[in-house]
C-alpha cells in the first residue's frame, strides 16, 4: 500500500512506517498531523487516482521532530563592479514525520467518511460513560445527604484509587505499538510503559474503576502530559484486537 501526498509545494510517495522530511508543519513532537492533499493511493492496479486530489482521503502521520536543514550558501560575484560580491547562508525549517496510516491500509487510515464514523462511535461511547459517571456521582451525593452532610466531597488523591491488577511490574520486549491509539505518541507510550501498560489487551480488561485510576494518574502524576480519552481509545482498541484475530 502506498499514497502520494502533496505538502509544501512538493509531492511525496509514502507507505506506513516511512519517515519523511517536509517543510515545517504546525505541531509539536508526538502530535498527529493529517495530510489531506492525497493525489493517489492504493497498490498496483488497484490504485485510486485523484483529479487532482482523491476526495475525502487522508494520510496520517506523527511529528517526530522540528529541526533546521544544513546551511546552503548562495555566493554571487559580478566582474568589474565594486562591492559586487555577496555571500548569504540559509537553513530551511523542516519537520520529520513518520507515516502512520494511508487510505485502505490495515492500520486504518481514514477516508473522511471512516473518520467521521469513528468520531461518532467515540462520541456515543463517551455519552454512555458520562451517563454512568453521572449516576455514580448522584449516588455519592445522595449518600452524603442521607448522612446530613451538605458539603461537596473533597477532591480525591491517588490513595483513593485502586491500581489495576493487570499492570506489569517489569518491562517487556514484545509490547504492542501504543502510538496507534488516538492521542498517543512516542512520549505517551513511554509514560504508559512506565506505568506498567504494554499491551492492547490490558486496555480491554479495564473496568470503570481501572480507568478512573489511569485518568487520575495522568492528571496528578503526569501533570496532564498524556492526552487519553477513554472512549476514543476503546473504539480503536476493539478494532486493533479484532484485526489481530483475523
């Protein structure tokens, strides 16, 4: 599978896992960037060619670093003219990007319709989780009122949460690629590994209390440096586990 994208006035032929250097993109290392100017994608005779762009096709990539290219020297000299020599240097701003998904690949890169469907699924799951959380909060408040306590309970600390039982206490070599999960990059994967999370199945085994621990850990111990949305993550986890079983 491959795709041809256009960015910075240039065209690039890419495949999942490729690392390309393009003119500077907006974003920080670890963030996901969507290339929506896709000229063609596919494999062999089944390639889809745009006119000039493939409608709705998107190639996703992860920003690895922002850097500047090697200096290029421009030297000019005109004969028989005073002060006619000029020497200027230029270092172009570039961005290194690792391609994560192209339309039609098993990693899921997304046409516009597929992305909208995934977003709707994530929103539906988030609504269910919010409803469950609201019910739990109402139960806690009712219990407080029954005891004659009208004050809002104090914010919880990590001592109020139970560490998930499936966290690993030692590093592993065959862990899954957590950067395939929405909102997670290389830095986020490192943080999850340090927490004891290496496999997709660990996410799938968590219940509401386990997720509460993870979100509290991210908020209090990691100062919110990891962007994890349980609904979006679980939609992708289900897909990745289903694909691995095929």
